[in-house]
């Protein structure tokens, strides 16, 4: 029988619920460009369809030349919200603390380092 030498956890959607702050970052950034949308509508119309910054602007009828500005602003807002508004899923924090007493831990994510630092 093999001994456990470490435990890896996936961050987004397993340990923390970052979707609400992701939606809010997009909604706030679109508002700066003059487009009003609720987080629920953004989720249904854009997030679930996998649209990225240029696709989001196109869907909203906004100029694509604003994509770089939108993207940068959205990421800044998202990082700020991650520091204050992201929530643990269930007892994930407790599980991490308990596991860390016995095993080395690692966290995996598809997010950029800036988002998880």
C-alpha cells in the first residue's frame, strides 16, 4: 500500500467560490463603459457562453478597441474583490487546516498568479 506524500486541491470551485466576484468585476467594468447589466444576466448571457473580453464587448455592442482597457480594469477590480469578498466553499478552510497538520499541501488553479497571490 502506498503512503500519501502530499495532497493537491483545486482552488476555484472546490476551495473558494470566485464566480460571484468574477461576475461583479465584469459588471462594474462594463458600467464604466456605459453598459448596464446585472450579475445574473451577465452569467446567463456571457459567462455560460465562455465569452472573453472582446466577445463580451461585442455582445454588449461596445467598441472592440476598448477591449484592452476593459480587460485591464476588470482584472484590477477582480483582484481587489478576491482580497475582500471571496468565500470558502463549505468547510474547505477547515479541511485545509486539518490536512496541513499531517501532509504537505498544494493548490492548483488555471488562474493567473496575480489572482491567487
